């Protein structure tokens, strides 16, 4: 870079900070007029500066910011490897798909093998199971925690059960120690979907470190954002290679973009029925995709990652304020319960309308939305009742009564760092108004 270019770059970045102050001023909160969303992006000038700096590099695919993010996010999570991808859904797809690799020998997942999961889930936790021609085995959840009923897992294991794929629901960890012990005992793979749970711990250990693979999402609703983006995490070098291969078109080569001959024998391989010396950069060992993120996305993530501890603390603070403010409505609403032994990193605040309440879940949601308070249902409710899953081969262990309860009675409200104490008090007051008006 020339001296002139460096000087101009500094001027541009200085103007970006000024632009942020002018374009994104903090607005006063007006109850009933200002939206109280369930989630959203929280950023300052640093994210814009990183984004513009990456654009000035004009390195549009994965580059220096992506490499930095992978290194720092792995450290923050407490694992050896983080593989950046373009979404949390892609991360789940790659985590499950890599377990089908022939290189895993007898432990590979084959069509028709079973994977234990829950139906009270976000679709793309379960979809990779179906997309890889595996059979989901559904167990029920426990009310209050909305995680898998661990007592049902042993019962769910059959002759073809080979893996467990579970999410830490709304940032509340499932009993990861018990599930990991079960997986080890039966020789099952364990994939932890941590897309809603970055920063949560179980028995003092970070979620995502109990299983063989974990995933995270950087959609704007999540703990940090790149706009779009996700990550696969693992301690296993072989699984890292498999995820990277599937992410990068299925190629056998592991050179980073813009690099050649990392293996030092680019023209010295003989794989499959290819001629000896066939270019390793164009040798494919898996049926892969192109699911890389861009360096512009990663640059935003680097800035966000520095704020992660504060974001997690704000989510926990908002959760605690909601819980304290709504405790007296426990006769009408089932309040959320942290899994014993866990410290959640809350994604949202789930509420279940009790059967004896004088109103329905839909009436409460409509009332809140009319007051500009955002709500969401607990994802798909019961996936097996969704139209896309009518013909999906599956197995159910026991009943799914609690899952149907979730579908009919549960919703959640926001705790994200963009909400302050005044907004939380307004939400609490409005829910008390619901109880008073509807009673």
C-alpha cells in the first residue's frame, strides 16, 4: 500500500466513525410507540469501520478477517477449531454431513441410520438429518426448560441409532454431561446446536465442548452477528478437515483461498481413478458445497466478538428483570427454568400460558403485538405437525405431549442487549395488563 493510499484509508475510517454518530443516534423510548423487538443487531462505529476496512482490501471471499475470527472464536468457545460458514443452518448441515464421510470407516453414518433429536426445534437442527437420508428419532421435551427429556434418551436407542443432535433451547443448556456420557457409552456421535446458546455453561463447562461437533449462528437475532454467518466447532482435527472439505466444494485440497501447494505435493497425489499427479486443487473426495462466508461478514464478526461478554451479561440481566417482574403471574404463566447445574446465555424469555388461565396464548400474543412488543413462538412447535414433515420417515419414543403443549401454549419475548430497563418494565407492565384485562 502506498503512503497516499494509507493516508486516504485513515481518512475514510475517521469519516465512518463520524457517519455512525450522525446516522445511528440513540432514540428515546416512547411506550406504545417505540417497538420492543424480540431481537436485533447491536453495534457501534467499530463494526462499520471493520466492514469498510475489509471492503477497502477488496478481498471479497474468506480472508484475513475470517482467519482472525476463526482463531478468536475458537478461543472464546474453548475448542481447538472453528470453521466459519455462511449461516448457522449451513453449520448444522456440515456438522451432520461430515459424519457420513467414508473416511470415518465403521463409524460413518449411512442412509437409514437413526439420529436422536426433538420435534420442538428449529427446522434446520433436524433438516440435515433428513437431507442425509438418516432417520430422526424424536423424544419429548420437559416443560420449563424446553430441552430434551434426558430420561427418554436411553429408551430411544435402537440397533441403528448412531448419533444425537440436540440444541440448547433459547440459550438454556440441556443436561450436556448426561447426554455426552450416554453418547460415549453407546458409541454415538453428539452434535450440539449452540446457535442460540453462545456463552452458556453447564457445570462450569462451556456448551459446545461436550460433544464431537458444535454449531453457532451469527444471524442478527443471535448473540453476535455478521448479518449472515455461522460456525462449526470441534476439537478433532479429522472432523475439521471433513467440514472444510464439504464447505469448500468437497475438494480434497486444504489450501486456503489464494494459496497453492500447502501440502507440498500438489501434483504428487493419486486418488480415486484419477491419473497420478492430477492437480490436488481439483481433486474431490466428498459431495460438497460452497458455504464459505465473506471477509466483509467476518470483519463485522471480529468487532462483535469483542462485545460478546457484555452482550451475554445484558441478556442475563434482562432475563432476571423479566423473571422478577413476572413472578407474581406464575398462576397464569409457566415461567422458564434454567436446567439444574447450568448458567444459560439466554436467547429469549419463554412463557407458557397455563391451561387454567382465562386467556389463550394467541390472545396474549395479539395483545402484546398491539402494544408494539414483539413475540415469537417456540420455533416450529412440533415439527411433525408442520406440512413439510408429513412424509418424513421417523420414529417417536413415547408421546410428544409436552411438544404439543409447546406448539399450543408457549411463546417468547426478547432479552437481547438492545433492550434497556425502561423497555423491560414496559413489557412487565403490559403482561400485568393482559392478566387484569383478560381476567
